[in-house]
C-alpha cells in the first residue's frame, strides 16, 4: 500500500487525499517521499515565512524544547513575554495579547471578547463579509461567509449579517448601534486573495467609530510580512479594535494571537478565557525567530519581481494577477485551477488551486530572486500543460 492509500484508510475524508507527500525542506525547496524536488510557492498556506528548516528557527526551537517545552498558563515564561512585547512594539499601538494555537482559536478569542463587549449595552449581531474565512470552530465558522462550509453546522448562537466584501455602502447600511463587531480580512485570503478597493478599511473604521461596533481585523493570513508590511492594516493607516494573527507568525510552529487595542484589550476578567497550550514556549521561540529574521525590504523587492514577471506573461489562459506583496492569485480565463496546480507540481512547483479559476501563490518570505525567476520562466509552460 502506498502512503496515499494508508492516509485514505486512516484519516477522516475531510481533506480528501493530498496529491504530494512531502518528506523534507530547505529554504524554498522541498522534496517529496520519492526524492522529487519542488520549489514551494505556497509555503504551507502562507505559514512557512522563513522557508523550511531555517537555521535560526531550528536553533531557537531546538534550544527551547531542550530547555522548557511547556508550562501551561499556571506559570509564565520569558519567551511569551518577549514575543508579546515585540508584537506590540511592531504594532505601535497600546494593546494586550492573548496567545492561542491556531487561527480559528485566535478568532474564537476575538468573538468572545466582542460578545462580552456587546452584552454591556445589549448589542445583538455581528457583521462579516460574504466569502470571508475566519476558521472552522463554531464561533469563527459562524462568521465565515461561505454557505457551503457554514450552513450545515448552523444555527449559530449569534446572528451574523453578511455584506459583499469591498462595498463600503453596504457595510455602512449593515452596521448600526446594535452591531457588536465587524469582522473583516484586510485582503480576503481563502476567497481568492481579493484586496478591497482603496478606502474600504477606512470606511469600516468610520462606521464602527460612529456606531460603537468593534472593528476586528482578521490578519491570520495577511500579517507578518506577507504583504510587505508587518501587518496589512498598517498600509491602510487604520487601527482595528481587535487583531487576530496565526499562520506566518510561528513560521510552521502552531501559534495564534488575539490582540485587543485600548479598552478592547482589557475586556476579559480573570478566568474568562484560556488555553492549556496557547503561547507555549516552543511556539513563542519560533515566532521570535520569525520576527527577528524577516527582511521586509527583501519581501517588497521580490514581490514586485514576481508580480511584474507574471503580469508580463501573455498566455490565453491567464486573465490577470491580483493580491498584495508575496501573496497573489493568478486568475484564469477558465475554471482549470486544479489542472494548473497539477501541471505546476509536475514541473516542480507547489502552488494551490484556491478557486476554480484562481491559483494562489504564497512562497516563503525568504524566496530568492533566482527562485522567483525560475517560477516566472516556467509558468507559461505550466499553463500550456494544464
Ligand atoms: C487560515 C485562516 C483562518 C483559520 O486559521 P486556522 O489556523 O486554520 O484555524 C482564519 N482566518 C483567516 C483569514 C485565515 O486565512
């Protein structure tokens, strides 16, 4: 039996059987179990920010696991304090942090913070965006604007009104003094790497300010350098009330964060929330290594190279390119993204068929100019083979 057959037999069918079995990686390169080499242009869904087996991450994690791997929240440890302080310094706004293990847990914390806020003055509903993605646990799922993955698990405890993403007028109409919070991604990730029109986040900030609803920025996919900024919202000059992080923060180790700014950081009382593993020393050490070793100037430079390289491709299947920084979707003229993904893998590149007509690219933020060039040079052939 192959590894794929064994996977299919042992696992629940929720993922289907993935097409490639990976064995190891180094930088942007990964090798499958048969020794075939690929350039990883998806980075474990925008997670492997330092690439694979980065020496600084390996050292930080190895040292920490050999020193103290776990304390629970009954005891504190220095790596979590260093990481919280570092994130707050990068955010440059007064805030308080809660560490979780994943994106959905970070949003679950944000959801509970918001609920607590809303109960103070009888607010009754949330607003979120159509096609938005916030996670798979029940609170985060209830905010996720994809009927196919949400509705079969409802009804949910609190009403969520969905508005078309990027439509500031619809958002303003939906948010009233009864609204608890607005959950938005600064650029939608799972929906197909869809940036909003200019001014959208500012409009969201304005309507939240005028109605008293909290603005929650879900930056689980967009933060930690992915767009060329530490946090995507910084490019819009907007500070949310609550910010959630995960994916790229741990560089492959599981960690999520929920950050409340101003009064939103002080809503939880002792005992209101918790996590046994959240903010464990090993994940915090990994995240510190990520923050210490990312080079945003490099990200900006190679991001321009990737985008201009792809935009210069003249191919009947390629409709265009959208996204921000090292986080792009190549948009196709036909719904053949799975075939493009497969042709890319055959050519030695890992990409992700995100939507029927959109292929996501989110390479490690340490991807080299040479690796970008290899991908750009190969992409027309990949499209032709799809
Ligand atoms: C991935 C993602 C999540 C969920 O994160 P998990 O770690 O898979 O739970 C939530 N929000 C956004 C925007 C994401 O991209």
